C-alpha cells in the first residue's frame, strides 16, 4: 500500500501517511477533494480527486469543506496551557507566587490556541489555568493580612531577646567594675562611662527596638550609687529600660511608660539576672537597696 504526503492549509508538508489514514481524514472532514497530495515516489502534487484510489471517496455526497485553518494532522495540546494550570495549582504552596506566571502563561496559551486555526488544542486547560491562577493571586492580600501580625510578633519577640541579652551584658560589666573596685558599684551619674570598657561595644547600650540617635536606651538605679554590692539585696533593680540617654539614672520615674517589646518590660537585677515583666508586675519591683 502506497504512502502519501499532504500539504496542509498552513502550506506545510505532512507525512508520509497511509491511504487508510487519508480515508479516515476524509471521513472526518479534515480533507477535501482539493487537498494537495503526493504519492510517495512520484513527482508533483495532485488533488485527492485526481487520484483514482480516492475518486470514489467524494462521489454520492459532498464532504464537508475543510474548516478554515484546520491542520492536516491531529491537533496538539498546548504545553503552555498545561504549564499555566500546573503553576496555578502550585500557587497554594507558594503563597500565589507561581500563580502570577500561571496567569501570564494561561493568557498567552489562550491567544495561541485561538490563533492556531485548530492546530492547537487545550483552550479549556488554559482557561482553567487563568482562573486558578487568578484565584490564588486574589488570595495574596489575604495571605499577607494573615502573616503580617505573626511576623510582627516574631520580630518583637526577637527584639525582646536581644534586649535581655544587652541588659545581661551590662549587668555583667557592672559586676566586673565592682570586682575591680573593692565591691563598690559604679557611680550612678557616670555608670555608662564606668562600665564601657567591660562591655566591649557601645551597641550593647542600644535597645534593638529603639530607632534614635541616643547612645544609651537604659538607665541605672540611682539608689545604688557607689554602694557596696555585698550590702545590697540581690533582687534590687539595677538596670532598666529608659529614654534618658547616656549615663541616665534614677528610679521608677525614669522607666519607659510603655513597653517596647509587645507587652513586656526588661529589667536587670543586682545579682545579674534579667527578667521580662508585664506592666501588672512592675509594682512588685524593689528599688531601694
């Protein structure tokens, strides 16, 4: 049985295909009497109606004309349409990020399928990709609204931990000063200058939650001014959060009025321990030695 080559409506050559395949395409309406074909091994193109073996295929009834732009071979599914749907579905795992590309690919695929004149299929898949991607893109603001409070809380928690570490280092520097000065605590009016060498970096004097030009965001309990550490109750407040800048000192009145880290205040005691306290607990603090 001979094989044939077919010239499609896009003027491209397809084949070789069998006689049986050509007859099936005639039945399907994909080929008509004017379709250009070439018998394998022959020279020149002929219409199907000119070939004796196909003459009877067009007698007795008029086959439907070849649809405008229909290809002479089965249409292919658009890979871009499939990609669009996959990226859209993946949007649930990427918070909608891949959905943006899914939307773009879906729109392009719809245009290509529409302009392919039947050579491409998958318009439904592309449309599904556009819809799914659009849904997840619409969900991005909702995701953001859900995540931002959690991120803000995590940031405040991290800042509180850094603040605790700062006060712990400052309290240790006070201990070092005391050990170097016969057990005497630093003078309240110059406590930052007194312990600076024991801290190492002035960044320790800065609270991570404060954006200001101040050199220090903590204060020293003025009641401990140059006292003998061994004669002071260990649970006495020594360093606390304040807006008084470098060498700030005083009592409860110098403590910040509102917590910097969510709902907690950070306080260091004479024994070197550091605590995070809620506002309701501030009344239990010991200020007098």
